[in-house]
């Protein structure tokens, strides 16, 4: 009897440790948002380790709705894209995600056509900053396979007269993301149009491929600007895909 009584506290401690470990394992989630940028693919369903986590995402679509993330098991996972309503696989790749971290995952490249099956899966950590007082922040992701191999980006506070030196982001290559960069912003000013104009050129050129007004709306806002192809085309789209990191 005495041995049994002595064993009970040890058994309870082991049980508690087991529950704690299981709880920690279950809470070890990565957090993703998925962007469909495969210009020659239809709508996609996205499975992670056989579980459908994103459904019916059209080209240049983002899930979940912004701002927000979907929780996914951390560690090494298989992500598969299937054309919605079919069993046709557009891509399959293995990606490693860290528990507690946030990621923007972008499927780009080409599914079919003369380029062949050439989907690229980008998994970009979202280390979202808190901009200094009075600032907003931007970063740019180059996910346009038909665009220039490298681009220069100019972010100019309105009003402005076009891209001006120095270059804000220089030589951003396809599949790369720039760091976040902060800019002073006064939403009470009244420029026309309000906010910033963001220009994208081929590296070394001053001829804009993109010239778009981006207005974060409030100090402290953080935005990711994604470069994509035109759907079914052979060029970079003239508009950014704008993701809301922080309002």
C-alpha cells in the first residue's frame, strides 16, 4: 500500500507533463496568408498535408481576407494546389514553417503552356514592423515571371513629378522581397491625389512599368505591394496587388 501511495504523485506528475507537452504541440502553429499569382492557372484549392485550408482562390486572390492569417501546423509540410472542382494538380512542394511565425505564401510562375510546368512557391516571413511615430511602412515582393528580372522601385510622397533619385528599392529580383521601409506620412495634408505614388521600372531605366497611387489612410499602416503578371499575358501587371499587413 505504501509503495502505491508513493507512486501516485509520480504518476500524476507524468500525466501532467504529458498533457502539457501535447498542449504545447497543438499550439505550435504557423500563420499563413496565400496569394495566387500563377498567371495561366484557374482558381485553386490549397491543401496542406492533405487538409484543404484555402478554397477557390482566383488569380491575384488572397486568403484569408486581409488583414488576417490561417493557422497551419508548423514544421515541414506539403502544400498542394489543385484546380478548383477537379483533381488536376497545379503544384506540390514541401515548405518548412516556424511555430508562431507569420508568412505570406505566393504561388507564381507558370502551370502550363510553352513555359511548361514551372510553378514557384515563395514563403516569405512577415516580420511586420511598427513604424516610427508619424510614419507608414511598405515592402515590395517581385512575383512577376514575365516582368524584368530585376526592378527598381521609387516611393514618392504626393504631389510629385515622377520617379526621382535616389532609388528607394534597387535591383529587386524576381522571387525576392524587399525589407520593410518607413516613410513620413501626414494624413491631414491635402495633396491631390493623397498618399504616395509608387513607380516600378526595369533596373537602370527611368521609364515606369507601374505608376500607382497608394494611400495607406492612417499613420502606423503597413502594406505589402506584390508585383504579378497580367493574367494569361506575357507582361508585368501595371497595378500592384496590395496586401494589408497593419491598418
